[in-house]
């Protein structure tokens, strides 16, 4: 009964050598980009935790590293430059507001 509802998954990959190579490269690039995005998310999570935990010295040093990572990812085309600017602006503003409150 379920066989008629669930379509069969077919992997359509071209047969030409250049298309096969491009497909292999896209898989490698996708995995590399996933790793970069994971690193970014982890860095953002840790710096936000440091800011919220009032560990401002660690947050300031982590901010420099995180901004560097964001810029690298922007130059590689993994994230859009407007998204990068948004991340950096929000982190800097958040850190500044916590510094004033302390």
C-alpha cells in the first residue's frame, strides 16, 4: 500500500565525464561548506553565552576570532556579505550594551 504513495528515489547524475567531475566537486564543496557553517554557529553560540554569562573579557577575545571567521566565510562565498555584517553588528552591539551595564 505504501509503495504506491512513496515515490522511488532516483539519483539523476549526468553521464559525461565533466558533469560527473562537477558533481563530485559539488559534493566535496557542500560538505566543506557545512563544516564552515557549523564552526560559525558554534562560535556564535559560544560568544553569545560568554556575553550573557557576563564573562566580558573572554567575550572580547572571542569577538575578534569570530569576526575573523565571519570575514573568511564571506570571502569564500559561504555566507552573504549582508548576513556577515548583520552578525558582526549584532555581536558588537550586544557586547557594548553589556559592557555599559557592568
